[in-house]
């Protein structure tokens, strides 16, 4: 009887702890992606200081980013290559997209040339972002 009571209490505590732990892991993975985006953003600012543009010369392309992934996210530019808008406006967007199976598939982080990070979530086919 005592063993059954202990098992019931343990099951209740475990049921309460697991969702909190999952939320903690999700927040930690998002913060890891945020830190990687900031590192890439600093790299892009140094690139711009040295070259005066965000893109590579020759065949028009983005420079190679120092951080391409984290445990739960893949990181890259939002477009395959710089467009005339990117060049004219001296702009870029780097995205951290959740890896399949990470439990964060609906989330994405976006960093722009001004250092703003938007946290975006796909809901019903619509992307909702906030700073």
C-alpha cells in the first residue's frame, strides 16, 4: 500500500515536471540560435566595415557565415544570393530555421542588418513575428 502511494506521488510529480523541462529545453535551444545569429550578425558588420558591402564581389554571393547550425536550428541567408534590393539598401536577413524533429518546427528566428531579431511562428500557414 505504501509503495503504491509513493508510486502515485512520484507519477504526479513527474507529470508536473516533464512539461516544464520541455519548455526549458525549447527556450535554451532558441537562445542558442539567437546567440548564433548574433555571432553571424557581428561577422556581417565586420565584413561591411572592411568592404563597404554585405555581399562578395565577383560572382554576386553572400559571404560564408561562421555559424551554420546549432543543435536544433539550421542557419543561413533568407535568399540564395544578394538581390539588387539587398545591394541598393545595404541589407540582409539571416534566418535560423528549426531542424525536423527538434520539437520547434513552427519556430524561426530572423536577424536583419540592424541587429533586430524577430521570433517568428507559423500558425495556420501564416507567419507571425515579434521582436
